[in-house]
């Protein structure tokens, strides 16, 4: 399994990973209500590849897991009581593990690699939000050292208003 930045040729594999996950998890109340073609959208995936912000764990030609890591500001994050007051922060978005590759530690490995990259780039913290009820994601982030910051209602175009838990890892 190789950790690397996504490449243009990975687009359809990444979209397929998200769509497979949506097909399998859409009825699970802890799933963040992603929708095929809408979130993550083709444009979001392509732009993240172009900006070198989308990372994958690849097994040969297959993309087993992916995540977007960037410094994009998230509406609703500005008034959270973060531990670090800095613009040198990376936010994790739409982390996904292919349904056939679950329970093999891939999400942990993917995030550990992003943490290492952020540290090497001199970033001060990593932040993310987890939909309320997604206890497996919360457990993963807590095991990796992320600290719970607060529970907050956030608005995302694709899902509307929902309750999320905010987490931060000081690097």
C-alpha cells in the first residue's frame, strides 16, 4: 500500500470509491449523507487533484482510501474554541475507505501520513468535523491524538444543517 498525492489518472477510481461507499452506507445514520455526483462532486475531486490536496493509499492500480487535506476555511469553524490560533492549519475533508477494504487500518494509516506531511510543512494543527453518531470515526481520531473541541450545527450545501463534532490535533 503506497501513500501518495492523487494523480489525474486516479479521478475515476476515486469517484468510484466514493460512489461505492455511498451505495453501501447511505442508509446508515452515522454516514454524512454524501450524494453521488453532488458531494464530493466531480469538480471537487478534480480541483483537489489539480491543487495536489487529495491523497490516496494505492494498492497497485486500485485506490483503497483517500482524503482531501487543505487549508480551506470552513464556515462555522471561526468561532470554535480551537487550541491553536493560527492560519497554519490543515483541514481534513471527505475521508473514505473502499467498503471492501474496511477494518484493515487504512484510515489510520492515511491520516498518519497526512499528519506527517503537515508536520513536515510546518503546520500548527489539523482540524476536522465528524457527523454526530459516527462513533467509529471519532474513535479513530481520538486514538490518533485529536482532541474533541465542541459539538456544533454546521451548514453544508449538500446536507443542509447537521450536527457535527469538531476535532483538532496540535502538531
